[in-house]
């Protein structure tokens, strides 16, 4: 039987363990299993956000030449976790675009494990985090390149924006590489709002809240740059930006 994790487990080190206990073991055992056939494309856009703890666990098995795309906004008022395990076949691709955003005291996190099991696979993960109050945004991304997975090309890019003192953003990239002909890269940066940019916009007559919304929209838009559906891109962006209205 599955046991409840603890913060000693690397994949759960920043989680809200009281919320995890409230979710219970049954929630941990529920996985959405997705198989992407050879040469096919699977795309899913999701918004995670309610007043109760949420845990979404997705397993992707992407066959030769297949493509899996997941775009997500995590914006709940309680603990929210989206966890993805992707196993890639020869020439397969995994694309993740994610945003965690919000205030209060909630922990919002995206956790991924990408297994490059065969040659010529590619993956790209772009995650943006915007938090205020006492909130926390996390991204934990593990990339594992198997011995036979030559010519793998994998990338992760995380940026966190902390709007108020007391909010937190955490990033934990992990690379485990056993092949010798690969290209793997990850980057992480956490900072505050660009005050010079905000001052410049204010000097051009933009109200502070409008200037902030435009700057944050530009900041998080990178997460959805690979999403070809413009209407879905707009829906995800507006859902994320609507959370800014909760700031006092």
C-alpha cells in the first residue's frame, strides 16, 4: 500500500504535509494514465484552483515520434500539486508550460520526472511562479537520461517572481545522465518586480495596477509560447492574471 510521504522525500520537500495528510493515501494512488501512440500528438490544458487541497498525478507514455503537451495554471486557494511522470520513446517530445500564482498561505507546486528512455528524444519545460502574501510556489523537475538515450535534448527553465516580502519561490532541478551524447540544460532565477520598468510605465500614464498586470502577463507568457491554440493561451493567461485582483 502507498504510504504518505514526508518532507524527507525529495519530491515532497516543500509540500504542505498537513494538506497531504488531509488528501490521504487514496489520492496518492490515483494516476491518470495517458498513452500517446507513435507519431500522434496529445495536448491538454488545465486550470487547477479551488478552496480545497488538490493533487493531480499524470503518467505519460509517449511512443516513437509522439508528442505530449501539457499546459497548466495552478492557482488554488489551498495546497495544489500537479505531478507529471513522462517516459519518452525514440524521437518523442514532452512539452510542459506551467504557472503557479496566488497569495494567501497556500503552497502551489508543479513536479515533473522526465525519463528519456530511448534515443533522439526531446523535452522542454517552462515554469513561471508569481506569489505574494505568505504563499509558496515550487517547481521540482527531474530529468533522467538512460544509457541508450543518445542524442537527447532536454531543457528546463524556471523563473519566480515574489511580489511581497514573506512569499517564497523554490526550484529544484535534477539531472541524472547516463548517455554521453546529450544536450541537457536547466536555469532558475527568483527575483522581484522590475521597479524601473514599472516606473517607466507609470511615467507614460499607466495606473500602477495596469502596469503590474502588463509586466506579469509578459513574465508568465513564456510558459505558453509553445501552445499553438491562441484561444487556450488567452484563457490560461487571463485565469492566471485574474488572481492579481485579490491583492489588497
